[in-house]
C-alpha cells in the first residue's frame, strides 16, 4: 500500500514501493518525484452513468491521474493546505475539487447534492471515498473540524465546505431572515445545514468553489 | 548580510553605508532610517550589453538598488519568502522570483538550454520561462519568493529528481538539467495527465520546489 | 496522533471542535476566528464560514437596526458591504485564508484598511478615515481584521509602502513622503528624457512619526478594498486622480447605498 505523509502543510509525499502500488491524484498536481513514475489519466467522477454525467457537467475539473511506480512523488495544488486522513473502512465525502490524492485501493464515487447548488456553482458534486487507506483533502488554509450532534446542527457557507463524515443530512437553507432594505441579499443568503451525527470540515476561505471564483 | 525572517512572508534587512542590496522593484514594504531606492537602469551589473542580453532573454525583471543606513522590510504579493544563504555556491534562480539579495553576490545569466535546439525552445515554452536564468555566486543571502511553501529536495548523483517546470523555483550545486517528456503523443494531445513535461535534474546539490503549479 | 471519533479517523494533528469547545472570541487557528455571539456584531459580507446556534443576518439599513447603525456605523460608503449578525451561538469568521487577528481597544482609536476589517463589536464606533480607503474604530471593544501574512507591528518613525499598510493606532500624523532625491536626481532626469529606467516604485511612502503603532502586512492589492472619497490609481495612493476601475470614474464615488450590488459590483468592476 502506498504511504502518504505531509512535507510541511502544503506538500504531500507519496512513497510507492513498486509492484501494484498506485495512488490516484488530481490531474497535474505532481510537483516533483524521484525514482521511476508513470502518470496515466483516468476519467474522473467515478464509474457508471453517474460518473459520466459528472464528467460531462464538470468538464476537466475533476480529472484524476493514476500514478504508478517506485520512489517518492510529491503533490501540491495552488498552495492549498493538505489534510491527511487515514480511513479504516468508513466513508468520507469531499467536495470534488478538494480531493488531492487517494490510495489506489480506495473506492471513489460521486453523489449529487441537489440542484439548489447549481445556481451557486458549488455544492453540486461530492466525491465519496470509501475503504482502507490514505486520503488527502485540500483546503484553502488549514481546515477547521466541526462536530455536529443531534442537539447542535451546523450551518456552513457553501464556499467554505470541504468535506464531511458520519451520519449527516444536508439541506440547503436560504434567506435566513434576510430582510434587507432594498432587496439585496447579504452575502450569507444561502447556507448548507448539517443535521445528525458527524464531523464537517470547513476551510478559512470562500474562494475555492467548483464553479470558479465568484 | 543576512536577512531576518519576520514572518513567512516578510524579511528584514540591515542596510549599512558602503554595502548595497538589490531588490525587486516595488518589494519594499517599509523602512526606517535614511535609505534610498534607485531603479537599476542597467538591470543589475554588467553594463548595457548585459541589459540587452537580459531583455532578449526575457529576464528584464526590474531591480532597484537599495543603499543607505537603516533597516528595510521586503515582501511581495503575499508570496512565501525563503532565505537561502550562499557560501561560495552558485544559485540558479528565475529572476522574477528574486525578492532581494546581497549586492556583493556576483550576478550572471545562465543559458539553461543545454540540449539546445528544439528541446531547449520547448522547455522555455513549457515553463513560460526564458531560456536564461539568473545565477548568483558568492557569499551572501538571497530572499526568494514562491507561491506557497518551499520544499527542498536534495540531489545525489545517480538519483535524478523530476520537477514540474511550473513548480520549479531554484537549484544550486553541480547539477545537470534536461527536459524530459514522460508521455507518448497520444497522451499529450488532449488526454494528458498534465505531467507531460518534466525537468530532470541530476547531480549533487539541491532543488527548491514550490507547493503550487502557479507561476508568480 | 490520529484521534478517533465515533465516525472514524480525522486528519493527523487536528482537533474536532463543537459548539461548546470552539473558543469564545478567539482564534481557532491563525486563519479562523470564533465569535461567541450573544447580541449583535457587525461583519463584512461573505466572511462567515460556519455557525452554530440561532443567528440572523440582516443588511444594514433594515429599519429595526436603525438605532444600532446610527450609534455605531458611520460609513455610508460601506453600508452595502456589511451585515449585522444577531442572535446566540458561535460564529466562525475567515477571509481567503489570510491571517486573522483580533484587537482589543480600550478607550482608543485604530485606523485600518477597509478591506482588512472583518468584524467588530457594536460597542465600537466605525468612522471613515480622512485617508482614503481606511476606516477608524473608536471606543472600547473588540474587532477582527485580516492581513496577508502575519501583521508586523512597528513603532514610528517609519516609512511604509501604502499597499503594505494595514493600519495604525494612536499615530498623530500619518503623512506622505516623496523621494525627491530620486525625482530631481540624475536618474530622474534621464528617465524624463529617455523613458528608460522607470521608477523604483518606491518614490512615495506613508510616513509615521510620534508615539503609536503601525501595522504592516506582506503587501499589496490582494485584499480588495473600497476607497472612501477619491479613488486613487493604486490602493491607498492618493493624488493619482484616475479611476481605480472599481469605484467609479473620475475619482468621484457615490456613497454605496443599501440596495446596490455592493460586493458583487466591486468584484465585477461594475
């Protein structure tokens, strides 16, 4: 199995031992490597019809490459901070553009969050990662992990949402009592509400949205 | 004279009479004392021919001379700043990544296109960088900018390191470099993994890589 | 040191916060700030990343808040960019992964670049500074500001690049400093004749003298800001007269009324 570790907070080092060791990484995120590596583009967005739809809708946003070889490969993307999670059978949901790298043995798929996100250009696709192995999630600035319990639901700005795990229900909540003077929305007019039991990752930034920098 | 790192993005330098400093234009953030900032008409040392050479090489990064008596803070564009101390070595760095450096360091330009010809051209095209890079030789400090943090990878003979040309920042030591193409044509036309070209560095020394594929 | 949660592992070295363990009016990490809200706070739009509890956000100008706004918010140019958060809960603030600092004023005053100010306690009063693009906070209370890189505190006398200036406290006389030696010197003349050489980019600084503190960031225009009054060519550089593109033509800028596009307008340069 590939070994992933952090080199500082913004560079991920993946050590591959040859043989069948592979990692899947965001297209073009390799910054350096030593040893022998080969890079092969995969179609992103998971398998099946859903994956096909995702690919069509997101264009090249989610393309993934498979890295195979022997040595150490370094990944980084636009100076984003990297959060390394070791999964032991559980499922992690990640905003599609925030997934940097996963162990080749992890299963990835895509969930549709609903069309409410479409107008905002984000919250549309979430990649689910499941299995045993390392996953590296990016955030603009170090992520803040927030627990959701039955008594304490959480509201998150869609642009700051990075990932979540656990038994959570998501709903879109709009116009939290927005009665502005002349009808202008006031920036936080639309939030994602998490209810249930789990952990939500947010980033200290609202830039990184799937739809681009709006 | 060394730079003092105030934070990951700011450095402070002492300026004393008789010793000058070069910095990128507009990189001064604040200063105390009597310090003057003069644009370099020559574009560094070496007179007019050198300047023309630099313009041709696309290395006409505007520098300014910093002289006087006081302390100056440098920072630029919110980029991460890394101080590299040279002890007689030669540092090879893209000029637009230079934030500030000791005036005592010998400047030069290096033709990176060792293979010359088409591949050399391609390298310049791919990385969007000139075929020339700036070299700094001697004893002194250099403050280099990078997008995100800097990763230093040691180079030992026989163990080449491959670097994404966009993420390459600088290197020093006895290093040979060449551009390698990792993929066949099929991969390069539209379906590539985004890692079509790699800068291969071989020798002894170190290479600095930034945590981003974005050029400054 | 992977800590376990009921739902599996979390990234190494991370702590999971909940509504109770989030800090009260303190930084969660260098880039995120947690406000323990019980009442009202002013915040710049789009800087809230998450919250627990019952919190309403209202645009400034809404009738019910007239009294609050009259007492604490004296910047019509910025009204469309600010909201009032009202209720009880924990509110997380962040701005493009920039460093976030909170400052406590005690019967004091601090002037800060408008784009850097994220939020403030209504116990403070906000006014427009006479230096374009800056806002002054007066009174006793807490406010939160962002900076590109850590804020560096410097005592006068010091000269600062206008773009790198975050703000200043208690300095009696911020003024302009021009490098006349350069302007008049041999190089200046040569530049005038040949156009060669250009400017060093450092002919003009803000100069601070006297007792006080000056706040400096790693620089530049990454934090979009709204100039008040005349719109300079460069952030914080007065006297250029031209339009910065964002604020309207000819150095004239109308007050930003509630109901205009505000942040979006600025973002798209309308």
